[in-house]
C-alpha cells in the first residue's frame, strides 16, 4: 500500500515581529499536524502571545510566512478566521448576560439561525457542565466556570484549529483539571489545538508535541519524552536531613556523578544522575549509611519538564 503524506494543518516559517526597536519574534518555525495538541512553552515575555496573535490575524507579522490549512494568514485573513477559534488570556464573555444568553449571542453573530443557536447553546452548556448555571449572570461565576464558558463560545462553530492562550492562568487546581478534561475531549473530536502555557505539568498532560520559546526564538522542540531525554536518563533525588552534610555528600558521591542543585540550592532536593537506575539508588543509600549521613528522603525519577526548561534556559518559566 502506498502511503499518502498529509500536509501539516499549521505551518510557520521564519516568523518575525518587532514593536519599535524591540524584536519580539526572531524567526519562529512551527509545524502542527492535524488533530494534535501543540504545547508552546515559555516564560512571560518570551513571545508566545505574539505568535498566537499573528496566527489568528490579530497582528500582522513583519516577516516570514504562516498558513492555516493552506491559507496565508496575511494574504487570506478572512479564510483563516473562518477556520479557527481563539480563547485568549482573559475571558471575552459579557458578565451581565447569562451563560445561555452569551452563547446564543455568539451563535447569532456567527450567523446560526435562531433555532440552530438555541440547539447549539444547549449542546455546549451540557458539554461544558454549565447547564445548572445556564440562566445565572456570568458575574456570579467562578473563574473556572468563566473559562469554560469562554472556551464554549470559541467552538460555537467547530473550528479546524483552536488557539488557547494560557487558558488556565489563575485557576485553582480543580478548575484546571476540569479544563484539561475539556481540552482532551476537543482533541478527540479531531480539533487541532495550539496551547500556550507557563504550566509545565499542563503541557506534560495535554501536548503531543512541545515547542519551547525563549526570547522570541524556538530553542527546543519534540515530544515530551524526546525533550526529557535531552536532559538525560533517570535521576536520584535526595533531601538531606542535615544541610551541613551537603559538601560531604558531594565528595562521597563524586565517583557516581556530579550532585546537582536546583532553584533552592542545597535546601531543596538535590539530584544525581542514575545511569543504572535502582542499582545507583542502592549504591547511594549504602554509601551514605556507611558514612552515617542521614537522609530525609530519596527517590528515583525521570527528568520533568521543569528540569528540561531549566536546563535549556537557565531559568524557570516564572522568571
């Protein structure tokens, strides 16, 4: 059987953007396959939102090219807008109206008939678990409920590509988990999703592919596992019972590898590469026991996306 190559639904080549003397995007390249979730990671000011604004025709790039389903975002903006949905960093719903009224309003603006608007509204209220609150003013909603309503409004007409710009910023853990569930459902419906986030666990949970942006440039890309492999294999993570033992531990374990400190220095968990996995962990425990150095905790783990980002940039997403 001859396989037929399917063109990516989103392609970005050498995208640049500047505001006055400030260069915000320095030649961004992206490639997104249909029906997948691309996680775009980066700290505040990295250029994530500017990328989204260029791809959704809200900003005109200064250079490069970007296409959505083959349509150029600069030359064919109306065709692009007909194919996409956008949930920005701040909810775009009317707080005075009820959830039902908001969705009917968006449906009518998107040229659904009165009957079709009411039917679609009922479907979305059920899908986003807002039926019980449908006739309450949005100003009485929690942050998580507002974000779900905002996301529902973005898919009144099911888009080919949905852009989510830091959709869970400021939400409590339960609301964030609810929104993650919604995003997974949308992906299962075949919608391609481009998600910008500062939350590394969010990208870990949702993204098929990840792009890391820092200072307007793509500095790494790949699957979660591929990015974690860039940092290395497994780690032993240790917490010392007595911080004054830190220098002794570094010397004692020097034949195994370099002891690495994180953001909290020796006060936080320290780590050492564990090329032999559990065997390395056993060696460490035996060495420390023999030297009468107590541990508060020790564990074996793979690198996290936090480790990846810190390794690539030298800082965290919050810096």
